[in-house]
C-alpha cells in the first residue's frame, strides 16, 4: 500500500469541477479525484488555520469530535478500488472497515491526521506523473489538468 496525502485542489476550467490531487510522498505521482464543491470548500478551509469557523468544515469537525468522544481509535483511510470511473474507499476504525466516499475520507484524513492508503497497482494504473523542478513539465501537467474531463478518469459517487 502507498500512503497518499492531499497536495491540493485544482479547479478544472474545462469541466468547471474541482479535482482533488492526492500525492505519494517523496515522488511526483498524483491520483486525481473529482470532488464536489462542498468537499473542495472544506479542503480549502482546512488548509487555512484562520478558517476554523468555516461552515464547510463543520460536518467533518462534528464527526471528528464525536469519534474522539467515544475514546481513542486507530484510524486509517483506504482506497479499495476503482470501477466504472468511481473510486471506492473505506475508513478503517479499530480494524473495522466503514465504506465511504473517498473525498470525505480524504478530508477526514487531512483534518484528523490519519494515513490515507492506496493499493500499489491502483496507483500504477491511474496515477499521473509530474516532475518537480522541470517547469515545462509542470506547466504541461497544469495544462493537462485544465483540459482533462471528469469522464476521462471517472467521477466519484455523490
């Protein structure tokens, strides 16, 4: 399994839909996940320490507080597959998997600090490669992000 973290959210001009960029540590590999506006807003708010009262974070904060109130838990987010353009994922709580949207689990992973894992073969199949330090390649990657359509990779279930 590969551990991923949130690298950012990019608004796709061609699709007018936000894309969550999940990156593999110490590499230039990314997994792109189309998300809805609420998830994108929550991610932007989570990245800004001055936005703790942002309404888009409230649901995630409520879940985090409710879970913390029940005691200490071992948490892991896990991408479990990709079928018909849709990622499947689960939040593993004390060894018990709970299915959920990848985008929601990614936000929780980011805000609560638990790992988000992806199978190696899925990253090999769907990952996008970019190279740091090579501005031409980075610009090409940004251009790709602006031109790619959600249907090219699939959309996540709402």
